[in-house]
C-alpha cells in the first residue's frame, strides 16, 4: 500500500475519534495486535481471496491505529481534570507563568503551569488559564495593576472552574479549543496577602522562550509607541495574534490576508530558505568545511534550525508546525542524498502534526493550511512545460482563491472577493520586506530597522483598507450542506487538472468546465425553512443573558441579543454567525426587551451588520441602540402581527410606564407571546413579581403557554407561585451562564417549576435549545444532546423531564 494512502488512513482514524460522543475503552485497542497478525497471515497466503482480506485488514489496522492513538491521547489529557467539588473554592498553588500575559480593559490574562498545590486534599490540573483583576485602592479612584512577566514563579490564591463555553450551532467550541491547548481549568486570582513572586526567572527552556517573546514585545512596544500597526509587527515577531487590534484583524479577514499577519508557513519557509542559501554560499568558500561536511547538508541543517527557532517564537501553531515538519522531511532527504516528492513531504508533515496534536484536525487553521498547500501542489507539481513567472504567480493566486472556497464557506460562511488582489500586493511586500526587517529588528543592534518595517507595512495597510471599503469586498452566505462541500472539492480538483499553461479551463484536460458545475450547489442549495404554519425557535446559548431567534416560512425575529464581553459581544460572536449560517440575512424585527447589557449587549453589532426592518424596545429614544435602528418603536401592550400563520403579541408593558423617567429597566421589559397551532411560547425577559402580577391581572387568559423562558434567568425576584401556576409550562428554559456569580437559577425557583411538572432545560447544561412547532406536533432538543462530543461536561444526570 502506498505510504501516502496509509498516512491518510491513519489521519482519517484520528478525525473519526474527534466526532465521538464518548471515548472508547482502551482495552478494546488490544484487537489491533490480533488484527496485525491476521493481516500478515492472510498476506502470506497465495490465495487471491485471502490477500484481498489482508488489504482490508491492513486498512482497518491503519484506521484503528489513528483512532486509538487519538483516544489514548484524549484519555491521558482528560484525566488531568479539576474535580467538581473544588470548583469555586479558594486554592493556594505555586507555579510559573508559561505564556505571554495579555492585558485587556479589565484584567490581565495568562497561562499558568502548576507545580505544587498547597491547599490540603485539593487537586489542580497541570495547566490553567488565569485572569488577574486590578486591586482597588483605598480611595476607590485608581486601580493597581499586577506586574507579571512570562517565566516568573508565583504563589497564588485562586478560584477555578472547569473549561466551559457556549454551545451553539455553527458556533465556536471553546471546550475543544481549551482541550487542544491543554487548558484544563480556568479562573482568577483572589486578592490575598500571600500572593507572592517566588522567582523572577524559572529555569526551563520553555519558560525562557516565553520570557524572550515578552521582552521582544515590550521592546517593540517602546520603539513603536504611538505607531498604528505596532501590534502587527509584534505578531510577526512572536506569533501572539492577540497583539493585533480587532478592527485591523477584521480588515485582514475581509481581504483574505490574515494568513500573512501571523507567523505562517510562508514566513517559516522564507526564513529557512534565506539561512539555507547564506550558509550554502559561505560553506562552499571553505575547503576545510567542505572536507568535514558537504555544503548542502550543512545548509539544510542550518535552515532547519532557523525554522525551528522561528517556529518556537511563534508559539508553534499549526501553520508553523506544518511548515517546520515539511522542512524537516526535506532536510532529512537532503542529508541522506535522497529525492522525495512534494506530495510525500506534505504527507509526512500531516502525519507528524496529528501525532503530536490529534486535536489539530478540529481547528480551521489545519484545514486551511494543508488545503492551501495541496492546491499549490496540484497546479504546480508535475506540469509539463514552462511559463512566465508572472503567469505562474497569477495562476497560483487564482487556484488558492478558488480552491479554498468550500472550506471558507463551511468554516466561516464567507469568502473574500478581493483576496487575489490583496494577496498580490501584500505577499511580496510583507514576505520580502516587512518580515525580514522585523526579524532583523529583534537583534538589539538592529532595532533602527523597525520603523522602516512599519513604514512598508503602512503602505500595505493603505491598500488593504481601500479594498475593504469597496461596496462588497466579502461574499457572505449560508453554510452549504456537507455533500455540497464534498462535491465542490471534487469539482475544484477536476477544474485544476493539467490543461494549458494559461488560465483557460476550457482547454487541456477534457471537460474541465464540469468543475464549475460542481461548485453550484455551494451557492444554490439553501438551508431548509419552516413550512407554512410552522415556527422554528432557537434559544441561543449566550451565557448569562438572552437571545432567541424565531423563524417562520418568510420572516425572522430576534428577541434580545445577549451580553457584551470585554473585547466583543454575543451579537458578533454568536448571533450573527448563527443567522448567517441559517441563511437569514434579513431580520423583520428585533426586540430588545430592556437596556441591561446581558440582553442588549449584542444589538449594535446586529444592527450594523444585518438588514433590520424594525426595532421594538423599551429603550429611550436617545439610546445608542435606538439611534442605530432604521426604524425604532416602543413596545406597548396590545401590539400584534401575524407571519405565515403564526401569531405574535406584546403583552407588556403598557404605554403609561414610559411616562415614568425613574422606571427600572427590568420592570419595563418587553414581554412577547408567540402562538402556533401546536403550542405557544412566552418570553418575559427580566420582569419581576410586580410585573407578573400586572400580567395576571390584565392578560390572565393569555399567559398559559407550552414553553416559558424563565423570567430573569430564574432569580428569586421572579417566578412567583401564582405566575408559574398560571403559565403552567410544559417546558421551562433557564438562560444562564455556567457557575454565574448570581447563582441563577435559584434552587427554590427550579423546584417550583419541577413541582409544576415542567421539563427543565438550562442553556449552561444543554447549550442552545432548539424547538420546532409544526402542524404535526412540537419537538424540543438541545445542541449538546444533538451534537455530543467526548470533551464536553456531562450534565445528563441532572436533567429533569
């Protein structure tokens, strides 16, 4: 069996494991040696049937090898977990700051390698992620920020919890991200007198590298103080993408140049190539050196060492891993005087990446990095004839743009339309000038080159900003179905098969134009929509907050937009990606129930990104959200409308409440009732018991509902006994954050709904709640149950039906 096919089978086994809801018992891996013996015995037989069986067994052996390799790694990593009993409790630990500290507007974040747990009987995972908040001074006017540096050893008092993220369709899986980076607990540093710096420089190569990366950032920051793109140059030097401001990162993403603004495989290869040719040229000038070692071997070793150092500085992300391992295979081949094909180099790099990091297959960078290199090889390797360098450059750019379309639509639901032009300008300037100058600036005596690098980068940014301001620099759409992505990949391969040396895909290999036809399902096959008279309701998991999407056959409504975060908001991170993936590009109405940040924090992002016809809210007319809306109307009791056979009605508040300038935001929350032929939903936002009494007095007969989004997240100030009895929900949903500081939902309130006979669902346990009210009946599910993964926390024992 070809080695490349064997590697692909092994990697396929690794990928298969990452789709599992539970890890297999490692005892089942004992069948692999038996499988190997059976494979050898069948292969030795001269019978054709048994040799065919041997091939099948060998394929199973390779798949099983990848599967159980990933399973063993997962068992080992998951075993180092924070016990549930120690969540939220003070624990005293000592350890080393292992990563670059990141200062945000409210805290400094850092990764911490735990060396010793001082609290008796406590267990803390080896690697945790911490936040340290500034301490208030006695006059409460200023805050003292902690001064911490990578490589320092500290004694700290901390509170931790297990990694837990929001779980939504088409959303970011934080728990998988944390598992890949071996972050097994997150928390914050408690204010304590025994928080002490024990050692300014912990002795370890990894800590020394982290300290050097921070020193480079600090030196760059002081030299480029006040320069707009200093963060980009810091990232090119150290690989810390957090140094790039959000608005600049958005420009790189929209122009398809974000791969250049981090330490990518292209940069690693460039550094290795420069060192290779320098050493090769110098080595050839010395007869003594040539007698000791051939110039090619010395140059290959030097280039690989330079690539390794640069990859370490970058944090050894997947693109850097891929480039370094490819260079390693090439260097080994040169050292032994062998010739290896580019596809074999890529295959060995792929194998090394998944062996070291089986969770790499979960990241977008893995697929984009290897996908781009595969496309380049498809259009350059093994072609007969020569072409002008400019034609070759254009061809590669066109092929990469086309070849990555299925992956970009699947992962991000968008493709940059200006990427070929942007990369044609950015790649030469960044790779040939900005990166070398930045790397030379890392040498203390060459720091004067840094402003020059910033000047050239400013030219690049001017071009990228101009492209970003074009009418439609990005194509955005729904997520294509999996089969459409597979067909498109096959079509692209067909389209890029050998043809003429130009860009004419109607010549050369026969019927290459069929590749274009294979791309059409990506754009023409739309997500399904509710039929007439049906309602699809999604309660998104936004943590401690609320965001509900209601979709009928031709209309869509968003009730609340979730909370704002330190650097962004749930509108940008959760709501917009969900709507875009579902093919919802227009919202007929947004209802922002009240001004509290956990309900309105994402509204501006949604209003600025999507086509919103009307805003209904209880916000003042001069509120920024009201000002940003195309049409803003106060929600008032009695407002109603019908969409596709579904009724919508505002039950609260009445108009008089807006005359009270001192009204409380919670008490003026908009309350929405949605009614279908097979059930109804009541969304009361954050109303308290006084508002509940008013509803029971005025809207008594309209409160009975199939589904209730628990008022005020299940707090003690809401969900009175009379209100719960009157609504009598078959399903109650609590929208709460994991281990939130308010203690929502309160045990007494949960018990009240349980006694009423309601099925209880929680967004922190279940993720997004998915409901379908259709003519044949009502169905409810949750994202964590529909898409279970072995790394997720299991809350099934706590569910109540």
